[in-house]
């Protein structure tokens, strides 16, 4: 087996996962295809620097992440600024029923999950500022540990934890606002159920 065939055999099982992540990052199929292609090209060129026995998936995700940042964020003169309001703990839980729902025999989590669709979650993820979206996708969708995310994003562990915390809070807020809009147009629960 040639070196190129060995490389292909190792990375082939990861193509679909990397592509799915690229779509979540770029929000565009054509851009995602370009991003994955560029990632695999860079990985192939640097394959001899990959240490056998280490985490190939994390190595490829780091290349994907760096490529994404270089291609899409370097085009901007200034990085995106985000001004997210601090959200108190269990904000979504309290707004969607809290203790009243538990007393009725259903947990607040069950109440929320019944109303939130995959499309709602995707919209909430897409609404996140890039730095938070990337951390949330790598952790909550791709299943990387905090340490692996820190290596992939090339940031300190504390930064990963902070971005995940703020990203998840922003998602809570986005999902709540979506539910409130649905209720206002009659597509969700009774308007009074959020008070």
C-alpha cells in the first residue's frame, strides 16, 4: 500500500463528520465542500508530521478549524464583537414552567424538549457568534473533550470553558425567544405559560 493509500484509508471514515461540521461552521454547502477539500489537502501535505498513535480525528479537526478561521475570519478587518446579556442559571427552565411543570408530573426538561425541534436547535446554533458556535459544535455535537477543543482551537482550556458556557447560555436565550415568537403567532404553547 502506498503512502497516499494509507492516508486515504485513515481519513476516509472521517469525511462525513468533517463535512457535517464544515456545514455547521460555514452555513453553506459549497463553502463547506471547499473547506473540507482544503482541510484534506493540508492534512495530506502535513501527513508526515502526524504522529502515529495520536488522535487523528482531533488532528484533522484542528486543521479544519484553523482553515476555517484563516479563510472566513481573516476576510474581516475586525473580529466579530458580541455583547451577550448575562443570563441567570436555569433561565430557560424557569421561563418554561419550572417548579409548576414538575409538580404536574412532568419535568421542565420534558416540557422544553416536547416543544423544541431539530430545526429550532440548528437555528439557535447558527445564531451564535462564531467563537461560541465553534466551541458548542465541537463539544456538544462532535463530542470532543474540553482539552481536545483547546488543542483544536489553539486556545487555553479556560477560554474553551468560557466560550461553551456563554454559547450554551446564548442558545438558551435564542430557543426561548423562538418559543415566545411561536406562542405569539399561535404555533406554540399558550402565551401565559411562559410567565
